[in-house]
């Protein structure tokens, strides 16, 4: 089968070559100034088990210290410590970060619940505050951060 040849010059026009971009000049990079003040921090371990061992000695020690902070008034810290010993190292480290944040910003669990009540304008609603007291600590921290943003 033969193909059709056209003699129309508009269809067979040549394409223009793309315009050349001007060459970029090489810029000399400045060397970063060296920090002479203080000594550099030693690199922290990256694996969760190594971080637990480096900071707390054992997983059981970390679980006991977290159990005191997490326990509500009606819960036994020994039971919570036994449950925490079965948790993963990553979960324990995340929980430790939550406990440190709560202690640093609010002081205690009760003050955290009061902060949620005032941020949401429900500080007089006793039923709501009682329900908040049943929530776990990370959930309370999420509630107060979202309420303060709003």
C-alpha cells in the first residue's frame, strides 16, 4: 500500500531549534563556619532499644517511671508497669515524650484537664471534666493542643 505524498509546504515546514539558555556562572560556595563554642553532642543511638538502654538502663525501669505518671487516681501503678513492660520500646519512648511534655507545660494531669476545660470554654461542666479524667494521657495532650490552636 502506498502512502500519500503531499507537496504542500505548510505541512512540511521545518521546526525551529529551541533557544539556547545562557550559561550559568559558577558560584563559589562559602565554607560553613566551624563551631568553636562548646563540644559537639555525641550522637544518640538510633535504634529504640539502644535509646531505652542508654537513657534508662532497662525497659523495666522506664516502665516503672512511666507508670507513676500515667496512672489515674483509681489505678494501681504495679499493674500498669507490668502492662508497659510488654509494650514496644518505640511506644515507651513516645509515651515518655508525652509525659515530659505534660510535666513541662502543665505540671500534672489535673492541670492538663483544667487547661482543656478553659480552652474549650467548658470549665464549669463537671460531667465533661469527669469524662476527660478517664482519657489516656496522650489523648488529653492531643485535645489540649488542638483546642489551643482553635
